C-alpha cells in the first residue's frame, strides 16, 4: 500500500502574520497542517524503514518510499519569493525530518518565475511520474499559457501527449493523475476559473481504465466526482487555509483547514480520508 498525503492551496504570503479570508493567516495555518501530517505519519506508519534508506541513492529512495506528500498548487498567494522561501522552510521543519519525499504541482497562483526558481527539483511533471511496483502517479501543469494573470487553467498539448504515452507504456499498472484545476464542472462559482481543455483530459481518462483516480485542488473543498464511462474517481482536497462554499455564488465555508490522505492499494482500489486541523 502507498500512502499519498495531499495538501493544496496554501496561498502563502510575504508577511507570515497577514490574514486573509476567515481571518486565517496562511503561514500559521500551513504550519499547523504540516504538524498534523507529521503526527499522522509517525502514529500510523512505521518510518523506521525510511530512516534506514537515508544512505541509499536518490533513485533507490524514490522506488522504495511508500509514503509521499504531494502539494497540488497555489503554494503562493502573492507571487513573492518570500512565500516560496516560507514554504520550503516549513517543509524542511516538519516533513523532511521524517524522511518523507515530497513533490509539488503548480497552480494558477504559481504562474511566476519564483515557482521554478525554488521548486523546480520538486515539480512533478507529466514526463516523469512517481513510479512504484503497482502504481504510477502523474502530474499535469495547469498554469495558463498565454494569460498568466488568469485563475483559469490549461494543460499543454505536449503534457497531455506525455501522459498518454505513459499510460500506453504501462497498461498493467494502476495510475493516479494529479493536477491543480478540476476536470469536470463543479457546479459552483469556481467554474468561472475552470480548466479550458478539461474535456480533452476526461476523454483521455475514458480511454484508459487503468487510471484509478484523479486528485486536484483549486476549489478549496473536498469535492467528489466521477469521470466518464469508467466512473473514474475524482477527489479534491481541502485548502490548508480558507475553504470555499460549493454554490453558485461566492462563499467562504466555516470548515477548518485540512488535507487528505489517499491509500493506494496494490490491487488498484483507493481509500480517502479528509483530516481537518
């Protein structure tokens, strides 16, 4: 079994103490979330095996790790270099001491030069999935190509082709696709910031039933959907800061910040648990 811990929509700011919606300071909220993640892993997973792997090479570590953290975009909230510095410092404080490998995806708020400067080595790209014996975890970059200021998303054709080739090469493996934007309409006000070519990606998933799950962020809510003829499960994560109401008009939910834990079973089934902090 693989434990995939998903965080999303951190919206970190240059000022650690600055608050946003619901009076939440993103930096302080993320710190609490990461502390919870660390406690969850220590309490529920035997990390001794991971500690013993410290001397192994990076490819060996990547192959053997059975617990990973994936942050699905909108790490920054203000496009500042300091927001990424804060993020890395928090990951180094809470996640790396447990020797848990972590990866990131870009969201619309990461459409800036600092994301690549600080996080390029952690960026999960479509042509380089995380590979386990029974699972492959793919990342898609949904940052808009022409208008960097928009909150809507778009996936490059080359990234879609890279995902398709990976699915063709490994038909017997179970696959999970991760991205920032939602593929299907959420029937909420967030659909005005939707994924432009979501239907194309949904059609690709339809063609490949070995895709067992899709995870995304963006909507700041644990939205649950099924994609296409195979009813491929789609799971959105809570935000590590403020939460959105899934309704036609803009609304902030009173739900607490959180994250979600995915259990990827060897046979292809998926278990999901939302943790609020």
